[in-house]
């Protein structure tokens, strides 16, 4: 079978478009925190850093995107809250962070198959429920690897004794 120059140009053009499409899809997955590497300590910590940045900047969409639909938090005084109520409070501006400083350089990161735990010290402050708080915590986030990326499924906060101030 003989290939004409017009047909060759058409085939080369198709291959270039297909290659560009694969590159764009791979770049989009990387930007969304998704990789083909599978679950690792490194990409779990990167997901935690992304969540911390969203918390630090009060980016409600960023925070809520990184939380699993079934996410829950046990706060430092033992209350249980769900994703819907926390996301609504961040969006409404009633739950924001003035400061949010996690010590992720010294975080304890463990991966168990498609589950990761990340435990770290955290200093934070801000308004919540018409009061101002300031304190230090030890926080553990439980992440699940699914669809090529990490989602936080549980956050457990423990107040460091003597550091919580509520005004």
C-alpha cells in the first residue's frame, strides 16, 4: 500500500494531536495531585501540604475538594463535625484561620496500602463561632488513595495542654 504525502501529513497530524492530548491529561492529573505512582509517603505528604495551604488561605473550595465526601473531624475538645457543616462554615466566613502553621517538616507519615496517616504539630488561631481562639495541637489526618490521588477521610485534633485560649 502506497502512502501519499497528503495521507502522511494527515497521519502525522493525528499522532501529534493524540500526543498533545496525552500530555495535557497527564499535566491536569499532576495539577490535581493525582499521579500514576500509586500511594507513597511523598505524595501523601504533598497532599497534606496542599490541604494545609488551603486551610492557611481560607480557601473553602480547596479545602472541600481535598476532603472525602464522608470526611469527619474530631476536634480538640471532643466534638464530631462532618464535611458539610465545616465546608459551609468556611464558605460563610464563620470558620477561618488567622494563622495555620503545621510542622510538616517533622511530620510522621505512614502508608498502609491505600491508607496514609500523617501526624504533626500545629499552631493556629482565628475566629470560630463568634469567639477567637489560639492554640497548639497535635493533628492526625487519615488519607485514602483513590482514583490516582489522596483524599482526607478523617482528621483528629488533640489540643496541647495549656495552649488553648478562647476569648
